[in-house]
């Protein structure tokens, strides 16, 4: 490579290190705050050296919650996990099935369905907010996991991604399986599914994060504290009013809210980048 | 769309698409058509009767200073977030593409904010800038700058822009880096042999080749700033102070669930719908063009 | 083991007719090659036999039973695809066993059959590998192995060698032929390569633009092509075509440059008519001491070692190729006297392309 070395190099590294530090700084401060006592946090300027109350704060958060909110974060984590898993796997399953139908079958309403799925791209929750809430309420799905997850499970992006992928599978593979005696579902199970593994993994990372980070939807659908996801839970803890906020516990909860999705991204980085780039094609 | 070698079952395809189609109909198409319908209706004060009012709801919100303010706020917010997030991400991506040692480590350290929920990102920055206990707010005060985003609308705007940008940089960074790595090395080398120095190569070769990625990201960033930042606004400022950060998405939520203005909220939904549709069309027309290159 | 009958088989895609009626009886154990240029409908015909395309009209029968509406899996056929169509996520063993597994054969029998087929094809060592770890030739063998394990009534081959390099293609061609001699399974083989067709086939079906031009053994087609198309398609280098006219007595034909070539038989009916004259390059020979039929003006010489290809002209319009055995020292610009045997001259109707 040309001119990779030389006097620009240290500047390049400096830019990157500054970028990394800026990106990391808010998290670091949060982490420090989650290891201090409330008094230490309120004692401005707050120290930037981690304190000794880490375990205590996390234990309080996980098993009792803040005094005002009194909802243990462990339950919220479980709710978030259920929501993220159901949304991610639900989207993948129904998208795989509909992409399979659209690519491998000829049937009269094929294009109608295709466009119907496409249109969902243009209808985020925000643009149909009240009527969608009303539908969920009429179906008596408020404050329930089905209400929290099912309406988010339709996915044009995932359907298009799988459709795109199925189109790259050579026709001869279908024909060979026909001659081998496999029917459509057998072909789906024995050939398409195993071949889609990397795409499924990539999409799973993206969709897990999507599900975990939902905010507006659970805000609308759940009022019962037992249904709180962790992201909503933080908001409730902060609603206590400035003098009442137990910052160390809130910050511990914030850390707990970030750890699972960040871990998924860092551990599955390869699939994450693939999923991100592919699903935008 | 090409129909390929396939199967000719009569019932099976309908069973396969059923879950997706049912959810789409019940939770997408039906509510969206309800929003359209309600946007031309008005309820009497007792909620007993509704009547057709044509475009009155639209006229009403377009005359409403609150709505016009929200449009203005949204424009400032979106432009700031898109410009900052794109510019900083490009700077970082170009740097990461240049270094030989540690490129992967930098990448890993820069991409993870993608995983942080917008609402949580808001909380992180709110804590830093908390007027009484925030580290940054304290530092600013020490420098003689009085920070209180709970009172100062411009400061509140700056705070939500920072939080939204912080979260979006990693996404843009990934795409810019992928775009940079897709530029054939031979092109850069040819330019170097032609005598173009590093800066010149960047402006005349790299940037033009990166422009499709940049344009794509611009659309994505605008969509992000419009729709995905609800969590930031709701958790950090709740649209305040004095509606200084009340973006359209926040207003539609507030009017529907706090102010209970059915027709107005529906009309706002329809306007938002028009915005998403035009952004989607722009994006897809552009994607099509990219395919033809 | 089975015979395959095609009776008035037609195919159309929408309004376009791609196959205009094919009739052919393929005998039990026969190796039939369908050959023709790309787009002639040969692959479509094969896919109709396989059941991958529907028959628009006419009948296809396998072992005496009409199979028009029978699913591919129930036709008792096996097919080898051009790009092999191996399941990329399955091992070689699993690829070969898949069809048997679906048919519910017991594990031990599957193992036995796969091992036997692997033995025949000498791929025992590859059974645990994935397709992407194999070379082109090895994938080809696996694709054939997948066909063999099924022990089908008919093998169908869809240009199976066209993704291989030239050397491997020749080698696999020989192996396919040997395999057929061992198994004696009725085989239908599609290719656009006339050399492959000539060397493999018991009988050839030459197709052009959706129609059968001629059916017969390779030698029949080579020696007695029924049409201009068949004459030009088979043989390498291709047959020379010159315009000429039959003499008044019907016993010779006038060629460009004032050349007259004698005919083996009297063509009284064609006397005085313009015709297209076909002469194979290998049927032109050096005149030596004999009186020459024609003198070729040499434009270009290709020395191939085993033979010498001469590009030349007779008269103004008469471009001609001659293939002469051995490496003969011929120079560009030379006038080369050649002889032509009367029975090596083919006459065709210039309008219909039919043999006269």
C-alpha cells in the first residue's frame, strides 16, 4: 500500500483513539457511577475512579430495584430477553416461510402478497400509532407478551433478505431434490434451511438488538410493572424526580440494559456486520 | 419478478405466507387505513358522533404554531444528527482504513454503540450533562459556561443531538468502512502513479467512489433521526423545555396519548406516512440505480 | 431397464413454440445423444423426459407407460446436471444417499449401494468430504454416483461435461462410455459438442430450432447427412459448402472457378439446377500424379502435426478448407492440385436444405 507509513500515521491513530475514547466515555462514567454510593455520585464533581459498591448496587438493582419503583431488574431482564428472542425468532421464521412461498411457488395472489409485505416498510409504528394501539387493545393483548411481540413480527426486510438469498440458489438444486423425491417442505427443511444458516445467524443478531431496544411499543402496550422491559424500567426509575433518583442503582440498571446486546454484537461481530450490510441491499 | 423453477401446490403457498400476511393486515394495513380514515373525520366533544371534515384536520395542524414549531425542530434535529453522524463516521472510517496495525481492534471498539437502545443512549448523555451532578456539566461550569438543558432549549437540543449522533456513528462507520474497503486498491495505486498525493486522492478518487454509500447513509440517517430517536427525546427531554425538542414523532405520540386529540393525531400520522413513503421511494430508486452501475 | 418413447412431443412457453413435435423410440439399454446448437430445444426435451417441464402436447412413455403427468420422483429416472447440483451442505455420502433416504430404504442397504457406486466411480476416499472440497472432475463423479445409487431405468445427462477443462472432458467422456458398457442402462445425453456426441452415442438425435433434423448412428449421420444443417454441424473442421449447378446429363456438378466435379450417381432429376455442394475437408487429397479435380489457391496453412489444414480458394467465391494427412510442406500463395472422390460430394437443395 502507498504512503501507509510516515508522518500521517500518528495523526490517524490519534483521531481513532480520540474517537474510541469519546464513544466509550459516557459508558465509562456510567460504569463508575454504578460502583459508587449515592452520596459519592451527588458530590460534584463526581469521581472518575471506580468505587467499591459495584456488587452491592448491581445486587440491589437485580433483586429489589429502586425504592420508588420497587421492581427488581432481574424480572425486567427476563422480559427483555423473552421479547427480543420472540421477536427475532418470530421474524426469522415467518420471513423464511413467506420468502419460500414467494420464490418457489406460483400462485394467483403471489404479487399481491409480495407488495403487501413491501408496504410494511413504509408503515413504522410511529405513523399508525393510535389505531394500532386500538387494535391491540380490542384484541385484549395489552399487558401481554403476545401484544408486545406479535405486532412487531412482520418483517419486509427479513423477507427480502431471504428472498434475495433464495434467488441465488441454483435451480438445479431444486430439480435434483425433485428427482431425489423430496417434496417442497422436505426441500425447505433439508436444503434451504441448512444453506440459510449464516443468513439466519446474521439476521438474528440484528433482530435481537432490534427487539431488545424496543421503546415506543412497550411504552404503549404495557402499563403493568411486571411486564416492564429493562429499557422501560430505566425510564420509570428516572421518573421519580431529580432528588429521589438513586443514581448508582439506575446506572447499574443502565449497564445491565446494555450488556446483553453489546455482548451479542461484539461476540458475533462477523455476522452482525454481514447482517447489517446485507439487510440494507 | 422472475418466477423460477418451483412447485405448483394449490394450498401450501397460502399457508406459508399466512402468518406474515395476517400480521401485516391486522397490525399494519388496517391501522394505517384507520389513520387515513380518521384524518378526515372529527369527533364531537363528547365522543358520541364523528363527521366527515375533509382536509380540515390537515388545515388545522398546518396552522397550528405548535405543529409548525415541531416541523422546524425536526428539521434542525435531523440535519444536525445526519451531518454530525456522517461527518464523524467518515473521518473515523477513513482513519481506520488507513492504519495497518490495530484496524480490527478499532473497529470492534467503535461499532458497539449500535447495540445500545436509543432511550439508554439518552440516559447516558443525560447523566453526563445533568445540571447538578453531571461530569460534563460540571466541567462546563468550571469553564464559565452555565449548562442547564432543563431550562435552555438550545442546550436541550444540543444534548439530544449529541446522544442521537453518538448512537448512529457506529452504523455509518460500518458502511463507510465497507465502502472504502470495496474501492479497488489498483485505482488508488494508479492515482498515486499519476502523481496525486494523499489529500488529492481522497478528494478526487475516494470520495466520489464513496458517494453512493454516502447518499444511501444520508437517507438512512434522516429516517433514523425522524423515527428511531423517539426513545432519546422521551427519556431525556420529553419534548421540552417549552417544546424546544418536540420532534414530529414525539408530538404525534403526545397528542394521541397525552392530549387525546384523535383527528389531529391521525392527520399527523398521515403526514408522517407521506414522509416515510417519499424517503422509501428515494431510497429504492437510488438502490435500483446502484444495481445498474 | 426401459425403453423411452417420444410421440409427437411439443412444448410451448406462452405463445412461443420451442419444440415442434419430436418422435423417437429409444431402445432399452441404448445410449442416445441429443445434440444441437444452444437454444435448439435439446435441454427442454430432456427436462420433459425428466418431468421437470410439462409436455404441451404429445406423449412421453418410459418402459411402455405414459408418464406425462407423473412426478419426476416416480419416473424411475436419475439425472446428472451441468453444474452437478450437489447439495453444498451435505457430504459426498449424504449427497448420494439423500434420494435413497427419502425413499425410506434401510440404512444398511443405503450404505451398501453408496459403497458399490463409490467403488465403480473410485470415489471411496471422498465420501466424507463436502462438495466444495472436491475438484471439478470429482464433483462430476459424485453427481454420477448420485444417479447410479438409485439404479434407475433411465439416466439423463444434461451437458454434464461442459464445466470441465478440455483434458478432463475427454477423460470423463471415456469413463461415461465405459460406465454405460458396464451398467447397460438406457441413457439420454444432451450436449452441444459434436465430438462428444459422435464418440458417446449409439444413436444421435440432431436438433435445430426445435425440430429434429435427423436421427441415426453417428456414422450414418456423418456419411449421409439428411440436411444441410446436419452436414454442417457434424465433422471438424466443418464441411465446405460451395454453390454449384448440376450438369445437363446429371453426372457432374459445376463449381466456382470453372471446376467440374464428377458425381457418383446420376442426378437426372436435378439436371441443370443450382445446388449447394458439400465437401468434407478430409475428402480432399493431394493430387500427386493423378489428374487433379481442382487447383486450390492457398491463402493460409495450419500445420497440426498429424494433419495439415489448408485454407484456400477455387475461383472467386469458392472458399475451401482441405485437411491433408501428415505434415505436408505447403506454402501460402501456392497453387495446390487436389483430387476429390465422386462419392464424397453431397448435394443439397439451396432452398430447403434437404439432401438431393
